[in-house]
């Protein structure tokens, strides 16, 4: 790839197109090929031809498809260090339908959308020539290209930067975040060698929040995420005696109605774009047809957190579950009595009460009765290792429920992987204020020069790898996580103490575009290829002067 004698915007477009052309769907061998491709690009830069030891690859441990992280280091005059990171995996292309084979051809897609009658805005953007289409164009091959072009820019300067510029390109952002989690050990190693991390800059994509929104949103932190799961164990019955059952699907349905997309669970933070929980999985335990009601049901939710902790989340989840089972208990009793009276059946001692416990509480309940949950969970993990981690978590909780000799109907609430910490710039201390002042100063200057309108917010509203670079939870909050995510050290080993030690605030200065994860995905070239790299260059220089 010939980048010399080209403007930075031309370099970024050229790199973006080459990255889009190379498939790197999450969970496929394309991720490892993309890592090698990025490594080869960096090695082609004159600085790294002279200093080949300053670019290296790190294997992601126990990774079935051979993912690797790519690091590149431009050494500076001091221990001050800025980290620039981006992910190279993308989602798949099923959404392109009949055009799936052309999902990586920006020129074909632009021509196609120029005559597209399905959506006026897409057609207008294609005809303008200002947008580059294709899978990963926005999320986030263009973000990688911006970092690579800036790496080349800084490496060609006559003077060394005033601090280290460390670049990281990793995979698996779209799923389990294995890449960034593995990178933490390397970041920690470099910290042990004296690196003083000032901040991280991510280029994950930003988009208009509403129709007609032309603002460019810059985020000084990232939202976190929990995946609260509910294992619901009921009481089965023949369909001919259905009113005596405790139907776990009914409980799960009620819990879903209480939680799913409920705005009462949205964190109210002035000026921030926050999101409600959403149901990602809902299934009973039946694998074949019969005339018995289901015995158990599983449901879990995506739950974004901004300032809330695991304690806060489990409290409201448990409260919602208690409300659901109490309402259904009352309804079931009334229905059965009405049915019994109508048919003149004799009275019968039945209870529709359902216990609601967190996993931590239930494990304590088992141990009080002399039952040891640890070998049970270990055996389940051993038998199912390699399967979907959420499935393993449910199987562990199911096995613990079966330890109860009374088969008590019960809702067990737990945390399933993945867990993402929330990362934000602490503006209450002097350093946090300095970082924000520098950022806003650079943006104001760029705004005067270009006419762009910037808005600085605290939380990148979606999921991003930057979440794993800092941790704000207290010890008590961490304990809530570790005690309610079954076998966390094996099932989802997040190096919590390493994250705490690194404590790198992650700023998202992202590429701009529309329709991420959709077949109309596209990146806006004038801003992303021309304005954005200059913003990052200025922020870099000013931060290194702190």
C-alpha cells in the first residue's frame, strides 16, 4: 500500500477501503488475518522498518480462532503515555441479503444506493459522494485507519513526541471482549517498565442521535454493562391439571414486561444519552413435544450502567421479580378457587408461592443446609467447557437448584457474562478537570476553523472496549459481582485488580457516520478523513504537555 506523497485524508480513505475489503467477522479466522494485515501495514512504515521491535503481536490466551492483538509503540521523551485503540472485528453480513457478496465493495454499494428507492436519506448520501459504504466502514475499520494514518504522521515528525504513543488494535469487541481483556496484561507489563498512562483515545463510531442532528459527540467515558439472568424453576403439571402448576414461562413473561425497555430503569443523568434494559434471551427448558407444562425458564437482559453499581442493578431486578411472582401467586390462587368452585371440587392445599433469591443468597442458603455448591458448579463447567458462556452459567444455576431436595419453586437471579465496567473521567479531581479542559480547548479551536459543532458528554452510550481500562467500583460492589457471576475466574476471568491498577480514562473521539450494524452502514468522509485526525493530533500534543 503506497501512502507516501498522499494527504492524510487520502491515506485514511485508502486504508479504510483496504480494511473493509478484508473480512474480519467476529468469531471467524478473518479476525486473525485482519490482525496480521494491520501488523504488516505498520511494519511498512519507515520508522518501524528502522525499529522493528517497536511493533509486536500478542496472542489472546486460550482463543480458539487464534486472535492476536497488534501493538505499535512510538517512543517519546518521557514516561508519559497515551494509548490509542480500536477493534478490527465486525459483525456479519446476513443483513445485506441478496447483496451479501458485495458487502465489502464500497463502490458497488454506492452505485446501488444512488438508485435505491427504499430510503431517501440513504439515496441522497450515496449521490453526494461524501459517504463510504460497506461492512465495517463505520464500525470500525475507518477508526483503525485514522489511528494508522496518525501513527504514520507522528512517526515522520523530526522531533520525538513528548511522551510515548502506544497503539493497540484488537479483536472480539463485538462479542466477549477477549482482545482488550488480553491486552490488559501487556499494558500492565509496560506500566511496570515505567509507562505513565495519561489517557486512552478510542475512535469508535458516533452517529446522529435524532433526525437532523449534525453535532459531533465526544465522550470522556464509556457505559458499563451487566447481563442479569433469571433462572425460574416452577411446578410442572399435566395440561389436564394446568391450574395447579406454577408456570415458569408466565413468571418470565411477567418479569419481561416489568423490565424490558422499561424507562423507569433508565438512569437519569442530565445531558447524557442513557438506555433502558432490553431482553436478549427468553427460553423454556423443553426440547421435545409433550403435554406437560415447562419446569423451568431462562431469561436475561442487557442492562447498561453509567453510575449505577451491581448492587443497584440486582436490587431493582430482585424487586421486579418479587413483584411479578406475588402478582402471579395471587392470580393463580384466585383462578384455581374460581375453577374449583365452578365445578364443585373439594378444597385442596396448594401454594403458588415462589422464592426469589440472588445467586449469592441461594448459595448461602445451600451451605446453611450442609450442601456444597462448589463441586457441583465445577463439574458442570468441566462437562460444558467450550459452550456458550451464558448457557454454562444457566446450567450451573440449574444444577444448584436441583440440590434442593424439596424442589422449591424459585427464581434465582445472577449475573451472566460479559460484564463491562463503566469508565468515566473523574472531573472532581484536578487531573480530570485538566484533561477535560484540554479536550474542550482543542474542540473549540477546531470548531472555529471548520464550523463543526461539538458536544462533550460523559458516557459513550453503547458498548466499547474502553470500559475495561478503568474501574470505579468499591470493594463491596466488586464482591457483589464476583459472588453472583458463577465461577467468574473460569467462566469470565476479568482481571479486576489489573484494571484498577491501570486506571486509564478512555476518551472516545470517534469516526462519524450512520447506520452501524445495518446494511446501509456508511462513514462520512469529510469529517472522518480530514477533521478527525487533526483533532486527535492536537489533543495528543496538548495532553502530553500536562
